[in-house]
């Protein structure tokens, strides 16, 4: 299934039904008077988070959503039926924005959470509503009010405990496939990962965490270069970042400079993102360049950054990394509970 994390759609709530102009005409009821019923309310357009969905793919092809209009009023004081609400289902983690102002309407970050994005129009009053001592036979009724109409943006941000960050080919997909049941595409060319992948990592029988393999980052990503904002958008929700740095002879440049390059993009995009706890793992240590490994280890120790050496292919250092990563995730979860 294709992963789609952005969609712009048009929503139109149902119009209210017309009120009715009607008079009672019964054989033995003189001057029966007005009996026109009210129109029904138009249906609302609701966006609801559904845990069964993982992509916004449906909204790439269907761009317009209309709720049902309200029924018209009838004689004998019969009111029109209310229009049915239209529910648009989206994945958990979807942010709903107004397309014109970019204002956040709602953050649907829990299953079942919903927001009304367009309200149905009120039904018009029938002529029975306008009867008065001075107007015994009103010959008018109200039209229904139009339903709200607007363009909205749906933006999916993955919900994960750990975000794997690093340059293309740093080994993120390989690590995710090693520690979880996820099977991301793996190859030896840049941008193998074109969409985020999620994997559940089981620490023991009762403990687990969700890890996201995010597309690789290049210089200028905060301005949208490469996969740019798609990378950074998904990593925003994670509570811990695991920065993978390739220390093999196959990678170009100095590993410390590569590490700083990615961090620079994160800082430029969001200070909030830059303040998240970060662990660093030197990858591909089974074919490591000793000088590169030493320089990265030394830099991390000087800066007080937790440092690990791993080989996802052989499994070196994986257990130790997972244990400490989960410990940090637990710390972040407890912090959220304490603030609640």
C-alpha cells in the first residue's frame, strides 16, 4: 500500500431544508390556520481518527466531500428530516488545518478523536412558527441556511516512541528489520527509504516500543530539499531520537561532520525537535574505518552524548542499545504522565 501523508480536500456541510407554507384544511375545522413544518438541519462534516488506517491514500483521489442536506418541511406540522453527518476517516496522528490560514483545527492523536470541520445549515422555519395575534395566516416561511464550506489540509505525523535519524544509507532500515518484524526496502543506493516505516520492538513479554525509520536527511532539508519536511514532520512526534552514523569506508566525509550536518537541519527546522533526548549509534562496525569510529566516539564522549557501536548485520551491540533506548523511552513516558 502506498504511503501518503498529506492531502488537501474540500468539504461542504449539508444545507438546511426549507420551511413549508401550508394551512390546515379540514371539513369541520374552521379557520384551521398555518401548519407548515420546519426544514431539517443539514449534516455536519466530521473528521475522525481511525486506528485501522495508516495512510491518507484515499484522499489523494477523492477531493470533495459533501454531507447530506436537510429535508424540507411539509404540511400538518411535519418537519423535514435532518441530513446525515458525513464522517471522514483518517489515521491516528493526523493534524487538520484550515487551508487558507494554515491554522490547526485539531490534532487527532488518539483513536476515536474527532472534530467537526463544517457545520450543517439550520433548517428554515415553517409558516406555523410565524403565527401571531396580528398575523393569523402568515404566507411565508424561511429558506434553509447554507452549510459551511471550506478547504482543509490533512497532515499525517507518525506516532512513534523512537525516530531513527541520519543521512541516507546510514543503516536505519537494516536496523529496523533486525529489531522488529518490519521489512522495509533495503539497498545500497541513496534514498532507498522513500516513506516512513514503523516497527514494534519487543523488549520483553510485557514491554515494547514503536520505532520509526524515517527517510534520510540531506543538507537543506529544513527548506524542503530532498525529502525535507516529510522527514522532519514525522520525527516531530517521537519522544527519543536515535541518530545513526555510518563509520565504514563506504561512506563519504567525516562521521562527526555528517552527524553535525543532520543535527543542523533539525535545529533549523524546530528548536523543540532539537531538544529531544538523543542517542548516537555508530553503524556498520563490522566493516568500520578505525579512525572514523574513534573520532565519532571521542566527540560523543566529550559532549556527553550516549554512544553505541552496532552492526545490524551481525547483531553486535544491539541488545545493549535496545535496553538503554527503552529505558529512555520509559523516562519520557513517565514525564508525560507526571505533566498530565
